C-alpha cells in the first residue's frame, strides 16, 4: 500500500505525465492497490468465515480478479513500450505527440479485457454455508462446472503468466542485445535491472501458475481428487499465491523507484509533506543512451 500509494502521490504532486510508461505505471499502481484492498476480506473469510453478505462476496472477488488480470497486462504494456522506446526509437519519436493518447486508449482496452475475464467471478461467486460457517467462493452449477472452471483457470494461466512472460522475454532480450551494442558507461547497471525484471516475475509467478495448471488438468479430465491430495493442493495454492502477491509489493521498486528522476521526486514529495526536513534538488537531468545515433532516456532503468 505504501509503495504503490507513493507512486500515485508522486505523479499527482511532483511529476507530469510525459510518456506511455508513465500512464502504465499509474494504472499498474492503481491495480495493485485495489488488489491489496481485497486481501483483508479474503483473510477474514479464511479465518472465521464470510460475514459480509452475498453482494460483497461478488464485489470483493470481482475486485480481486479484475486487478489480478489488469496488473499482468499492464506489466506487458510496460515491456512493449520500453521495447519501442529503445529498440524502435526512430519510429517511436515520430508518434511521440500521440503517445499519451495511445496509452490511455490501451489502458481502457486493458481494463475492459480484465473486466471480461472477471465475469465468471462476478456471476458464480456466492456465500455458502460449509461446516457451519459461511464461505465466499465460486459455486458453479453442475452442468457447467467443468467447462466454466476450466476456462477460468486457463485464462489465469494464459493472461497471468504465459502472455506476460513471452512478451517480457522477447522485449527485454532484444533490449539487452541493443544495450550491448551501445557504448554507455551505465550499460552494465541497466542490463542488471532489465534481467532482474524478468527473473523476479518468473520466480514469483511460475509456482502459482504451475499449481493452477495442475488443478486445471484434473478439472478438464473430470478427475475427483482424493481428500488428502485436495488438502495438499489447497496448501500449495495458499503458499504460491502469497508468493505471487508479494510481487505486487515489488512492482513500485522495480518499475518506478529504481529510476533516478523518480527517486528525486519521491524525496521532494516527502519534503513537501513534512516527512523529511531537507532534500537536495540538484539534478543534472537523466543520463541518455545513444543507440543508432538516436538519444533515448533510460532514467527508468538507471540505478
């Protein structure tokens, strides 16, 4: 909450939206905050049962799902934007005056797609009595259980791991190749940042996606899990999903705070809010990387 809120506050008070990445970072921070807001409700549901009624069950699970999907899609958008800015710099410069418009249009599409993927949660989430306690969960009619739940899980795997992973690996591998051909003295630090983005995403998201995939294969094959296996699966889902959600806390660090200009603006914001007494505002501008004789701002990658 603190990290993503600082991103939004910095853009509100200290920064101007100048690029597509700025728009995507704001949307990513908003999606992560809304996702975190659903956690206390899900925690109460796990500990003492659902006490908020049927409507809130749909709202909370819908809030969780729409921001789960949108977060991954915005990470994908950031990867594509950085690829265009660094690898296709000449073409990107031609459309710079329309970049904000395109980014806002992309955000609308991402939110709409995320809402579409969330429809099963909104339709089939209910509060149901289990062993004397109400629990908020997805309850499917018998005639559609296998099909709908299988499709819902497959959508999580595709849009929650496969698509972002493939896009990130492609975009950042080409970016690394481009940076290696440059003569920038900051190249090695930049490469470390790029590699860390991919490694952190795979490390935190892969285990959860594997567990979801294994569950989906059993659903589609109409297999009935033994009780003990079902319990182990539930424990695995809790552990791996917690690991995946931890990545939301790392997003502000990896995608915003690591930038030189962003760190300066954060200090300025904290000074204006009275959190710190003084801050140096001396700044010589972001370092620029020259590739193919085209200058590109790489402050978002700089350490």
